[in-house]
C-alpha cells in the first residue's frame, strides 16, 4: 500500500511525534510510507510550552515536510488536494484532541474525494481529558470521512462505540517506545543526576493538572524520611509550576524532590529511567499513557492509578501496583509496599514478559487487517 501519515512528526517534538516515527518505520517494512506534519501545530496563544520543536542532538527520524496549518481552512483544502494528487491507498491521522477535528476532517474529505483512498484514525482519545466547548461537534466532523479506527485501550474502545456506533475498528495496545537508547547503570545514572544513596521514584512527561503530581507529592510527604526516597519530576510544566513548588515548600520536601522543568531530548531520557526504581503515574484521569510504554522499554515497574486503560497495561502484583486516583495515602502505601517487600526485580521480570505483546508488528497487522477485510468485503459484494 501507499500510505501517508498526517500528524505531529519530527522536527516537531513530543511523544506523538515519536509514535508516528516508529509507526512509519514499522509500516515501511512492507509498504510505501511518507509522513507530513504541521508548519503550525498550535497557535502560540494556545500553546503552554516553551517550544514546539525538537531540541537536543536530533531525532531517530528524518524531518517530515511541514505543510499543515492547524488554523487555516484554505491551507487544509490545499493540503488535501496535494495529498489527493499522490493517490495514496491509505491516509493515517493520529487523533488526540478535538482542536484538530476541523483541520483533519477537511484534509480527509478533500484528499479522498473521487478516489479510492481510505482514511484511518489512530485514536488516543475520543473524549479528551480536559473538556472544552465544541469538542463533540469537532470530533463528529473529523470522524465523518473516516473509514477505520485503531483504539489502544478498552476505555477508548468504549468511548468510540458510544460516540460513533458501528465504527470499523481494531483494538491494538499502544506499542513500546524503543527509541531512547540502551539503559545505563543505575548507580552511574544517579551519580550523574546528583541523587546517590537514595531510592528513586520517577514522574515523567508534561505536567498537567489531570496527571495528579500534587497527589504524588502528598504521598511522598506521608512516607518516612528513613526510607531515603527521592522523587524525580521530569517534564515541561503545562500547569502552574509555582503551584507545585509552593506545595513542595509547604510540605518541607525541597531536599527530597528534584524538578527538571524542561522538555527532555531523546538522548537524555535513558538517564532518568535508568536512575529510577519505579515509575509513578498518579493520574486523575486518562485513557492510556505512553509513559508506561517508555517505562516498560527500560524494564521499569509502574505504580499507576485505576483510570482509563492504565490497569490494562500495569498488571497488579506482577508489573506494578494499581491504586485509586486522588488517594495520596493509598499511593504512599503502595510505594512503601514496593520497597518493604523488595518487589523491584520481580516486577522487572514481569515487565519483560508483559511487554512482548506491545509490539509495532501487532499494530501494523491490525491496520492491515482492517484494510484487507474491507477489500475482501468489497470484492464479495461485486461478485
């Protein structure tokens, strides 16, 4: 098949860009694949971060053509026509926010008009974490020209079936991210980070209100200093950084928490995961989280809350623990149990067994099955 992926991609940054690069690489083993991305992904007024472009020493992927302007309808039509001229068999859009619904929906309509091109959405969410006006209307507009969907958790599957009954879809778990290089020695990683002699928890990724960092900070405060715990908070703040720093000062945790409030380039990611004993996802709401897949790549257990599809990835008592959301005391108890019972190595073995099913080959097969099944149905109807 000739496939074009339309979404965030290098030189833009972030987990979605990493995902699309790995998807393109996996699909490219058997298909002709290209990727196009944004020249303007978010208007600066709506973007809470410092920059939308990748930094560091570069990427595992070549830069994608930057064609799409997310807020210019004339651009959407022009991009749709440009894609139509290339006669792709399949257009793939990574869909995570209704803000992009009008843009993606228009490009899809124009690109497939009068052609045999099919459109597939890989859905991180159907219903977003942070609700805004017009979410439902924008998503309906985006979904109207879509032929097939990939969902990556049972939570999103339920959302899709409730919002768009009768959709043609496959459930394929979010694959593991394996682009950050090999792990390094734990003690060396801690030395480099200046946290030697500690037990280390990791909170990684953009900091937003729904991710529950404040709950984790309160859980740490409930644990005795004798445990010698240190929390690494690594990621750019899309919420008020001062709000969290104020809470840390109020609880007297300045010496027990290190904050790296910047986007982490690819070549630095291994250092933080290698230094940690366990990754903590104290989310208040979620569908799934790519952070769990990064943790699994480094054979790290995960303590997560029972929201969205996290309990589908984190197997209670085998690869980590699941606790209720917004419950600092239960989270603290799970952290204490992890160390008191010496579960790090046992959980790491569980992770190595569990992560086998989170493969890019399975994702590719799911996409191929959808298109193949439709082609078979069409041939049968013509006979």
